[in-house]
C-alpha cells in the first residue's frame, strides 16, 4: 500500500528540549507544515522519556521506575498515570495546532526489541532474557499502538498517520551485546528470524497487514546506532528507515542501494542532534549526493527517495538550536530537490 505514497522532504525525529507541550507542538507543526510529528519532551522526567512513554501505552502490562530503570509490575501506579497524563497533554497541544490539517502526521513509539532490552522483569533482568516475556511485551505493545493510533486519528481526522518505531538497541539485540543486570555478561543474541517476525507483527498493526479493515499507513523504523539492519527491516515491512547518516560506512552501500531500488524511503539524519555550528544547507546534504553517485543511482530519484531529518532526537539540544535545526532540515531538503546533482 505504500508504493504510491509521497513522503514530504523533511521532518523531525521526535524528542525536543524543554517541558512546554504547546511550544513543542508549535515548533513541530510550524517547522514541518506538510509532515509534522507528535513531540516528546523527556526533560519533564520519568514517564516522558521514550521507554516510560511507550510503557504507558502497553495494554495489561504496567511498568514503574526503580533505581535501575523501568520495571514491569502488576498494576498501574503513579509512573504509569504520569506517562499517560503527559501523553494526553502532548496530544491536546498537537490537536490545537493541527485544526483542519490534512496530510502526513508522524507519531513515535519504542519498538518491541528496544523495549525488551530496556524493561526489567521482576528479577531485575531485561525482558530480553525471557522469550515468553518478549512475546507478551510485543503483543501488549501492538494492542497499545492500535489504541494510540485510533486516538490520534480521532483528534486529527484529516491526517494520514505514519508510525515510527524507535529501535536504537536492535543491532545490540541481534549481536548479543545487551548487558545483563550485573554488567559482567551479555544476553545471548536473539535469532534473526524471531526478531524479524516480531517486528513484522508490530508493523502489521498499522500498515494494514492484518486485513482487519482498519485504516493503515506506513511504518518507519528509526535507529541512530551504527550498522542498521536495512535488509531485515525491509523484509519486516518497514516503508522507511531512519538513521544517523554520519554512521554509515561503505559496508552499508549495497543494502541502501537495494532499499532505494525497492522503494524504501530513506530518512537521512544529516543535521546534528546537539548544539553546534550548522553548515550551509547544501553542505549538510553533500554526503547524500556523494552516496548517490557512489551507488550509481539516478540524481532525479533523490527527492523521491530521501526525507531529511536531524541525526537523532533533539532532547539534548537548546530550544534555540532545536528550532534552527528544524529550519535547517527544511532548507537542506530544498537544496537536495533543487540541485540533486
């Protein structure tokens, strides 16, 4: 269903600095008029961070904050209520700034494997250590995402939703690099076919893969870690892959070339996520043009295949830099469209 979809040229990743939901919604909708996103504000504290926020979406599974991190518990407590209240605040603000909006709108949640690597079981080990817990977590997440997307659809009825799954720990899960609670060992690598099948099930919640008549849309998987598994994500059904462009190596060339030729959208994170001098917009996308030449791809394909984003979330940036970075993404995307060569 995503073959004919036209992705706009630029958007944000998700997180922004500060604690003001209205300011954040204004920045995300004002900067990206044709591809806004639901902002996340981790500076508010536990429950506004990416793991806590997604834990608040889970159905019949609850999590609370322990000194070591988020831990699965028996019932919803203060931390769950706080996560849900902040999400409600963010949705209220988004709704206010998207009155009458028609177009793509992106919402983000943590994907099943980063969640399994980050949420602790009662014994203090990551859910990743228990295959049954991983299955339960993925099923709970899928149901929670379904309800969340329905809620966003109700609030912004003209929007076509894009779901972004944040999977920064995915490569570590595949390679057996996630540390145990003691820190002395690592959890064993999860079989690639299981990783792919679980992702496919969660992606199917939104992309129409269940055939249950719900309104579907594209799913983008985001990781700002090195060695993003492009081929695995494409097989799992991702319509787009979002990554930190500076971490690519020539080892990724073949997978990226195949992704572009297969119609997968590249969300190229070319603008740094923390404060620093910004080069001119054309300079920011020079690496993308170089990659294109190296792969022998048609320059005219660039604007059709690439959406420009920051390299990662902007929670660690200053508010002024975050606004500049968003404006810079828009200008860099324009440069790419005007001069693909």
